[in-house]
């Protein structure tokens, strides 16, 4: 039988879907060129944050723009229940079949960058809050829905929110930026960079990757010579049939498959394949060594694989490779369990003679007691709303806003066995999953608000 939350959510579906589509049409990739005090993450992100703020103001919520780092939407008084979502999205590759910001509805799904990560879940959480407010179900507690603008590239939004604006941490919180039933643990994440300041003979430039937390799907090299290039590429292709390539004058372009940086084995890293090819074609041992070191994606080849019972094994995703003006740079997105000492790993890597290595950013692992009241309550909410009593709660390699707050975990909105193509081309969310999430999140907020 349908729950009361599912029944109450139905009248909001059409409006929620239309507003989600309009939000998806805003290109909210971080844009350094348009960063300013008024728009700290660029013009597109500011437009997306303003869009949800304007919607909430129109609907009668209290709204705070938080120095334009976030949009905070709030209602009620008392103990704080918080929901953290984000409006920024990862960059777009050229291999989409649907318009990345077209919000195309097809076969029961909406396609577009941000549909599942994280505008779709954020909009579902917004309508969950609206449902509860409209039906006078928020009593004795306060709810804030915080939409950030920098989750995909450092979470400076929530850093500003908590550390500069001094906003309170919640009694209970969740972020709709993971998977159902819920995530009670997340690996630590460290971005580190290999720097090599030397001329690579025969090579003018490399451009590969746009974000450290995505598998490189397009990699381009400009060569100083092309003698025997086609023959070399054809031989390479015969041994590596999974990769595609093109030649444009002195440019060689490799095409792989994007994937989330926490699961590099699910992608095909065009950048690493390009380094592997160039190492042979240019007779450069360093490029070959770099490619081989990270090709397995788990750290076995560099003797830096670690694992734990709760958070499982390490992953190493090469997300960005650049070479220009005799300077090579490669960014690695390293994810690790709670038993790893990051500085020791970096020291071990320095012994491999792969250039200078510097740490760019780091966030520690997160583990919440799976027997805590918050975990048990949210798990029960998911089970009773969906009828799914079989799928277990999990830990993940991905990183969410849960690490930035306290008493907070990732709760949905990806459903079991669904491929929403997060961080990949043709990202999508099904209409069914989106609308079901509204009821789940309404019930979750209500249940957490009642916990003593």
C-alpha cells in the first residue's frame, strides 16, 4: 500500500519535473574565468544557486545566499535537521548523444549533466521540504536545505558556510548525493600532483582530462614529428582494441570511456593509454613508467595497495595530464581506507623517481556506527518506502558533503542496480526515481525530526 508521503508527493510531480529541467539547462560547471567576489565559483554556478534561491523565495521559504557560496533554505524552529546538496557539476566531454544541458526527456528519463549528480536529488529534497511545510508537518525542529556551489572541486562552499559564516552543525543530517539504502562510510580522498620540469623530445603538448575525480575520456598530444605515426598507432590498436584514436595534422587524439574517479576500473583512461603509446613511439621511458604505474587503478603496480574491512581497497585515478613549455603535470585522485597514512604513501611514491610530488588537497575517511539511531532510522525509511529489505547499507570510495559536516551521511538518491551514468556522458535520472525520492526524503526529514 502506498505511504502517506508518497500520496502527498504526487501533486508536486509536474512542477518538480519542470523546475528540474530548467535547472539542468543552466551550465553550472566551475568557471575560473568568471570568478569574482559576487560569484566565487563563476557565472554558471551563481546562476544555478540563484535559480534555486528565487524558487524558494517565491514559495515563501526563508533564504540566505551565504555570500553566494551556497543557497540556504530554511523553515521551522528547534533542533537542526540539515540536508546538503550541490548545484555545481563536473565538466562535459564531447561524446554525448543528448545535449548535456538540454534536459531531454526520453523513455522515462531526463538526460543532462547534473540530473543525478546532484540537481535531481537536490530538487527532490526541495520538494520534500515543501511538502512537509505545506502540510504543517515540521513541528519542534528546524530544517535547512543547503545547496552548495563547489562540491565537485573542493567543497569550498561548505568550508565557507561552517568556518567563515559559523553556521551550526546539525543534530542529524544527510546529503542526497550517494546511493540507497544509505552510505555509512567514505574513503579518504587526496589529490596529489606529479611535476616534471624537463623537455620531452618529440612532444609539443599534452591536454587530457578536466577534473581529477573523473576518468579521462579524451586525451590529445601534439607531436613534433610524425614519422611512422600511423603504423605505430595501428600496431598499438591491435594490442589495445578498447581504445580509439584520430590523427589531425600533428595531433593524436585518444578516446576512452569516462567514469567516476572512485571507480577507475569502470572507465577507459585515454590519458594513460596516450602516455603508454607515446612512451613507445617517442622512446621515452618516463612516460611508459608513468602509464604503467597507474594503469591498474588500485596501486598494485606502485606497491601502494591497502585495504580495510569497512572501506575496502585503495584507488588511484589519473584525472588530469598536461604538458606544455617543457613542463609536465599529472593529477592523481587517491582514495584510501581508514588504515592508510597519506604522507607515508607520498613518501613511498617519491622513491619511484616520477618527478616531484605535491599534495593538492586532502579529506579524511568517514565512518559512522551502522548501529546508530540515525543509520537505523534512515535505513527503515528507505525500506518502508520502497519495499526493498534486501539491499544492504554500504561504504563507498566516493566523497560527499557528509565529510564537511557532522552527524551526517549520504542517503540516496541512486537506487540499487540503476546506472545513472554519474560523471559520464549521457548522465540521467529516471522520472520514477526522481519522484520516489521526494517521498523518501520527506519521510526521512520527518523521522529525523522526531528522534530524541
